[in-house]
């Protein structure tokens, strides 16, 4: 729900089905490197949805944190 409502807001997929979201944003074959302060996500240069991925990531970063 939050991913659709906040993450996909103002994108080309605001009402996408979960299967479509999973295929385009989660099954990307990225390399992930975790350090103490950062998480690095390295995608292939041919990944066609990189702009969408960055937009969703940016939208989620602006979400207020609840404690």
C-alpha cells in the first residue's frame, strides 16, 4: 500500500499491479554493497527502468519517519 501510494506517486505506474511492480522494480539483478553508513545499489547499464527506480527511491526518501 505505501509503495503504491507514496513510492509510485507521480510516476508512470501509480496504479500498477503488484506483479508488474515486482518485475520492473524488484527483480533487477542488482549488486548490493552494504557499509556502515551507506547502501550501494549497482544496476546494469542496460536496466530499462532506472529512471523509474530512482524516482520511486526519491519519493520513499521524502516519506516521514514514524518511530
